C-alpha cells in the first residue's frame, strides 16, 4: 500500500465562492491485476449493499450508489482502476448523492466513509 491520501474539497470550494463540494478522494495500490481487482471490488460493493449503476466496457471504471443509513443519505461513488508497475491503483471518489442536499459536515463525513470503504476494499486482497 504505497499511498493513502484523503482529500476533502469542501473548504476549498467555499473559499473560491463556488458551490459546496462534498467529494472525498482516496487512492491505494494493490498487488492484483486490474481484472482480479475488479472482481474483488464488485464483491465488496455487493457485501456493502451498494448498487452498481455503471461500468466501463473494459472494467476500469465502476460507478455506484451506497445505501441510505440511519445517519447518512445515499452517496455516489466512482472507482477507477489504473494499472501500476506492481499491480493496480484503486482510485475512489465518494460524494453526496446529486438528489440530496449538501451540508457543511458532508465533506468530512464523506472522507471518513471513503476511508472505511477503502479499508474494506484493500482488505479483500
């Protein structure tokens, strides 16, 4: 696991006067090839009861929606698989669902949710 970077863009967007963003991004390297990584990611998303809403024909991009819980609305996510020298880089973006209002704390909550999901994804390897 070479990288573990979480980015909360909420504050950056507010200071620029743009609409509030709740996106959280995280990347992690795994030793599996992209095809194997895609299979394991689909298994984890299924276990987490996420709904896959789209997949690139080559399997490199998966769009999904998380389920609503007692403490959060649905989140929209995108997982991009990039071949790397020693396997695959998993890039995860998680943000508030487009049909839900964005609150000030969403960026922080989404970063926490992205970290938990990435831990589950990498544990599958």
